[in-house]
C-alpha cells in the first residue's frame, strides 16, 4: 500500500536533529528510514516515545557519519548492528538492515543486508514492520497499513515459524494485542501460541517478566489476559493465577479510570494471584522481580485487610503499625470489587463509599514520628536493656492510642510517673 504519509500528524518528524541524522545517513547510495513503533503509533494516534531508525549503512559507517555530523554515537548494541545516536539531545537507536540466518527460539544470528523487504519480513508483526522516509511517506512491505487501520495484530508470514524463531513472541503477541488490538486476536496467531506455549520455558525470567509487566501496564489488559487464559499461556507463565482467576481485572481497570489512578502493573498482578505470601515469594524468585516489587507483593499478602466502616483514626493507627503500602493495595482491590457489586447490592454501594473515603485519607496520611528516643530514657535514669525497650514500647503504644496527640512533654511526664 502506498501514498500514505504521516507528515501532517507527526510533529516529531520535523525535529532538526532527526532530519539531520536521516540526511547524513542517506547519501552516496545509502538510505535511512524511521522504523517500527514511531510509525505505528503515529498512524494509530498513540503517543510516540522512541524514534528508531533502520539504515543500509554498516555499524562502523553509521558511527563515522553520525560523528561527522556532530552527533554522539554509542555502541549500545554494536554486535547486533545497533548504534545509539544522540541527535538534538534525543537518543535514536539506529540499526543496520538485517536478515536472520539461524534461530534457536531465544535469539537469532543475523547477517547485515540492504534489502528493505527482507528486513521487514524478519520482524514479528505487520504493524511493527512499517517504515517512513524523511518526508513522512510510509513504506509497507507486509500489509501493516491495513492491519493498523483495522487494529489487527498479525504475525508476518507463518505464525509458528515466527514463534519458533523466538518464543518470547508469544508474550509479545498478547502484549501488543493489549495495547493496540481490537476485536478478536488473529486466529492463526492464537493457535500457534497455544501449540507452542511450552517453548516459553526456554526464555529467561527477566524477559518473561519484562513482557508481562508491559502487558499489565496497557490501558486495559483484560481482553489479552482472557485470551492468554483461554490458550493456557497465562498458566504457563503465571501458574499462581490458574485457580484464582482474572475476573478482578476488569473492575479494577474501571475503578482506575473512575478514580483517576495511573495504571499499575503490580496492583493488577495482585488482582490475579492469591494473597499467599510463600507462593508469592516463589513467584518473585521465579520471575526475578526486583527487591522492591517482591517486597510490595509480600506487604500486600501479609497486611491486614481493613473493613470499609473503619474510622480514619483507626486506619491511621493501622497504617502506622502495619504495612501501609500493602494496606492501600488491599483497599484499592476491595474498592474495585465493591464497585462492581454495587450495581446490584446496596450494601456494596456503602462499602465502596467507605473504601473511597479511607483511600482518600490514606493518600494524604504521613507517618508521624514518635517523639521519644532511647536517649530520653537514659537521660531520665533508665538503664539500657530489655526493660528500657519495654518501657519505650509501652509509651509508644499510649501515644498511638492517643491518636498521636501526646506531646514529648506529656510522654516524659508519663515516664516520670513510672
């Protein structure tokens, strides 16, 4: 398909640095084009984050030309033909055209080439294989423009062959569907994902969690998760969800929109796995979650689940004593559940109002600082040891029960009476 241009809807295209980079790579028989996501997202009316280029110049020539034009070039992926060029303060990944010569389901051995059609055909999905010239003219070798227009996600060529080249493409299929797909996923793609799902066992945990997290960050991942469940792909990568279900995702997404919460991959993950601390610890190890991510999952699993009728002062005491992040996550999930039931249950409507009130309070709550320290007790003549610790803990308990109102002077006065 030809004659389509993104020039009138791509303000980033007129960036002087980008145009200068395209120009320096596109003379003396060589050519560079914008490739992939920037073209796709512009056509879809979605935000553009990264602007990557494909070029016929070999990596060393890319570096020579970029530096000759006054840009900084970094060998970020030199062995794969990728050079990061900073032009006008913006980094662009510039990759030499390639063709696969050998694949093992995890990575491909490639050779550099000059054939744009071959470069397009080695990519995963048709909507990711679009190019644009410096003037905005779109170049399509694989039917990507039609699929963009219908928001269809389709493998390039034979779906099974594309997956066998890299089994991560199974997760990418559902991730891109979550972000850009409409209607039902491509039938051949679904069948291939279901048949070859066992191949994902070859993938590194880091790659799997990277894709899962990005899928969960989509505006609404519920349809993608449904098809992952239908094909048993979800059980393959997230067995914790198998008997728990994904029904909580849709009301959570609706609540996020209503409450103006940012999409939260970890909260959405919590919605589809059981709050079982040992199982979640094992999941965190298996998926190589970061320490912060693993800790948040544990906080959610172990934190007390407050009732909707709790007073704000009771919640403040709970937040101080317990795991505040875990409590907040639990209340958000409880709110989304109550909002879903509120359409048919008056009690749930009251419950939803209670959780909304408590969450508003928790959002503004700042953990108070206990006014006394061990040094205060030492100055009052107490000896170091377990007894002093017990005394300090007892005073802190009284301070908490006062609603954090007791002052340092009041606490010292209580101490002197002991």
